[in-house]
């Protein structure tokens, strides 16, 4: 019986050493015996995690009745996560998922620590923004001056020319552009002659009237603009044909333009301010909108619920149901 027990433990230890493609080395001094306390941070635990994603900490432990997992800024900075797991069910391998804030408040280098008893394992991790389009945030009086939760405008061409739509519900809204979801980097306020300024004492930008604005910023020459928009549908599928718009109504809660329209078979487009300077069509007939894009076909007559969503900069969409 003793031989069988020893043989069983050896098999288990060998199996443990080969877990997850041998990411745990049997030469690790903690893993002398299955009777010993042992803790390892598995190598599949990532070194880099993007904002808004899950940081999956994979731990291999033995005889650990209690495990502490903590995460803090590198160099002994602020702790952002700390938890104790009691009796992890005797499992050798388990994962603790840590949600990474989308706001970017964890930007930079952090240290992960996993400990039990006298054993502590450490791993470095870097949190950063996911690759994508260059972004400016728009904090202001419309949302409490909080860059982390502010609407965004983007540079779709990656040419330092930014645009996006932002709702300003009140008169005399003041705001700025920030290069990060915080105030710690380059910020853009009002400079001389209406230009943008990165001076720390620069005043706020303003929109005098409430409304739904197309905001643009060109960092090549530090210019900006705010065009108030009201959206509608036009086309031979509508009651007004190509001569007049059927107005949509902005729903601030859902952040979309909505309308219930009786349409006939034909075509439509979306346009702003009863004119053609800002109009959107669908080149791919895929629900994604492009400036000056193709007409949108309405196959059959009927009453339709139409929604126009401009809330995600550079990703303008619609639904017709």
C-alpha cells in the first residue's frame, strides 16, 4: 500500500510538472514534494493587458489553505487589488480574473504578488490602451469634468485630425480636449484667436447653445470647430421625397436619434440640418455609415423604427426595423 501511495504521488507530481505545456519547472525549489506547500504563478499569466480587459492570473498551488493575491503600482506604489482566497478546493491550477478599468486609471507598470505562508511569488504586468485610433477625450461641464468617463473624438486617418459627436444638454457648456483619460498629460483649451492652446492656464472651450455637436480638432494647426446638428431622413422612400427631411428625435438616455416613419419601397439617407454638407449613407449595405455614402434601400413599404447612432466616434451605425 505504501508503494502504491508513493507511486501515485510521483505520477501526480509528474503530471503537475507537465501542466499547461510544462509552464511550471520541476526544478522550482518549492516543488520538492506533494507534501510541501508550493505556489507558482503560471507563465500563461500575461505580461501586458489592455484597458477594459480581464487580467487572468493563473496560479498553481499545493497545500495552500490560504492564498493572497495582490496588485499594486511598481516600486511600492498604490495597491489596486487585494484579495485572500481560502481553501482553493485542493485544485492545483486555478484562475483569478481581475477586471482592468476601461478608464485607463491603471496605466503603467504594476507588480502582481501571490503568497501563502512563507512563500511569495512576484510577476510584473503592464497595463495600457489597446491599439486603435488616436483619441481625444472631451471632459467638461456636461459630464462633471471627468476625463475618464468623457465622450471621445478620434483621428480616423491617424493624421491628427479628430472628430466625433457630443451632446451638450445645457447652454454655455464649457469643455476641453485631453490626450489621455486624465489631466496628467497634454490638454487643449482656448488660446488666442480661437486656436487651441496646451498652456496650463488656457481657458475653457465653449458651446453657447444646448445641442448635439459635431466636434472637430486639427492638431496640425491647433484649430477646432463645433457644429450643432439635428438629424433627419430624406429620400424617395419617405413622404417628402428628396425635397424635405423627416426629422428624428434625440434620445439622450440611449444616445441615439430615433424616429417612427412610414416608408415605401425606395431609398433613403441620413443628413444633418436639412442640408447636404453633412450626410451619411451605407456603402456596404452592412449597417455601417460613411460620409456621402450610398443610398440605403428600403425593400418594402411599411412603418419602420429607425435609429441613428453617432455616439461612438468613427463608428456610425443605424438600424431600420
